[in-house]
């Protein structure tokens, strides 16, 4: 057997390769521990025997849960290494997993297998209506030739008619301009997305324009977390804690929020006041829906776990070697999270109208 075959098998298929090696090793450890306790091997006749086995069976090791993500991460590292771009942390990973011995063709083959899984996930049919849509983007560095450029990872999630969450789509874009969002929304509609009544996001103009043209008749809800950041961004640090508390208390009531805008204007914080006035019609659209849904409809927190996991997992990479490498890791993370969502508890009770 080729010395690198277990590594390749592990990266391609979690049911073989490294798992097989570790499983055999751990089973051997358990057999040796039993030998120490009993004083004899299975079926061995010896006066040193202290006890008898009550049956035995081989154990299997379950590591599938994060295998896709680990594969995508390691492939990003391997790609960068082959391109001659790496950091000390990346070089440690390369040595630890033997990736420095993988050829460019082997890395390409492994990447292609993962890409097929991600592509299948991102192009699957949307088979149930989606009333609430959540939209967000996060940014990463990607290597393009001799330069490093910033890329936006666009993510769309929704709440289905049965109350379960589902990650609906994602794409890599140069920015959050309306054209990129519109293209993503169009692809979702082509896959079956319908029934959208409320779209929750930050106030990026590109998102707003794309939502307006892509989902006529739907309302747009400004995420309260992003709105609060926008208001407080122009407030001096010494005054932020007190105003943040006032803003939090006022956001449940339109009159209180308008009174706060007047107060901020009188205190000389005209930018903060203008932000409140500008978005006063987009802060309470969630109240048109069942009250039990309100807390989850006010923000894009539903997508925050994806963003945080992406940031955590991408630290060893630093900058991705290509757009496809970024989408590969993001797709694998989203597949895992989506599996938890659609097999877990309902995010919202859709029985209450």
C-alpha cells in the first residue's frame, strides 16, 4: 500500500483512510488493556489467567461530523502551499498532515470531489415556501495573481413553512453591489424560492435595491443590530454606553425612537439623529407577523453562526488561494450547519397566525 494512501482516502472519504488507521489503533489499545486485566489473550489457556471475557466486538470511530470542513480547510492550505504561499501556521499543518507530499494533481482531484458536493448543495431544489429571508455578507482575503483582494461571501438563509431554518444559497462576489445580490436572488427563484414576505438585512444600498426588484410586494426589515451600530458609530466613545441603553429601550416603540432622534439632534449628534429618521419606516416591519416571531425577525443573528465559524476556520489559511477555495470551505461549513437545522427543533412556530 502506498504510504500516502490513508491520507488521500481520508481526505476523499471519511469512511476510510485516517479513520481506518485510528480505529485499528484504538481497537488494539482496548485489546491490550483487556489482556492486562485478564492476563491472557483470547482463547489462550494459561495459569496466569485472572478472568474471562464476556464477549467482544470491534468498535468503530465516528468522525464524519466535521470531516467535510476539515477536508476543505486542508485543501485550502495545500493549494496555498503548492502555489508557494504559506505562513508558519500553515507550514505546521502541512507537515502534520503530510500535505507537502501531495502532488498538484492529487490536490486538484480532492478539491474537485469537494467542489461537486458543495455545488450539489448550492444548486439543490427549494421545495417548500420561504416566508422570511435573511441576508448577510462577510469579507475575506483572496489571492489573485500577485495581489490579495477582498471578496464578499454572500449568504442567504430562510425560515420554511414548517418553521425550520434552511441555508438557501451563497456566492462569492467582488462587492455587495445590487447586481451581485440580484444574480444570487435570481438563482434562488430559479431553484424554486417563493412566498417571500419579509427580507431582513443590513442597510447596504445594493441589498435594498436588489430586494426591491427581486421580491416585489415583500417588506424589508433593517436588522436592529446593524442599525444600532450605524447610530452609535457617530457617537463619541464616552457617550456610547448611555445612548446605547436609550436606543435599546426605544427600539420597541416608534414614538420613543423618534423622541430619541430629537434628543440626539439637540445634543449635537445630527448624524445619529439623521440615521434614525432615514430608516424610521424600516425598523418595525417585523411587527406585521406573529408576536412570537418578533425576537428572531429583528436581526440577522440567524446567519451569525455561519460567519463566526467561517472566521474561526479560516484563521490558519489567512488568505484563500482562490475564490473557489473560499466557496469550498464556506459550502462545507454550511452543509454541516444546514444538516443540524433541518433535523433539529423548529426555529419558529408557524401555527400562530
